[in-house]
């Protein structure tokens, strides 16, 4: 089982106050579940970045963070994860 994470439109960044749809591709064997649990790294969580159960990442309106790491963890095998680092752009 393997998990890869991508962002809508192949985005590599998110702007303060914006949302970005993330997606996970699970390569599995047999009838393993392809469901994932979404999370953001602890610094991003502290900075009030959130990610929904469907992978919608929301950035806070104002943050000092320069990057956020999104993780999709396989529900079938929690040792299998995929990550994507995004640059955080300041709002204009």
C-alpha cells in the first residue's frame, strides 16, 4: 500500500485566508480500503490551518508560517502516509 498526495491544479502553495482541495491516491493490494485520514503538521495546526475529512485545506487569514505539510494516512495501514509541502503566500 502507498499513498501520494496532490493539490488541485497541481498547486504548490496556498494563500492566507484561502482554501485548497487536496487529494490522495492510494495504491493498494487486494481489497484494502483506499480511505485516508487528513492532517496538517503540528506547527500548521497551532497556526490554525485546518483540513476537512474530504481534504479541503483552509489557511488562516494571517500567519507567520512559510510552509505547511499536509499528510494523508491510510486508514487500512496507518504506518503508510503520503505528504505534500505547500508554500504559504501572504495575502495581498
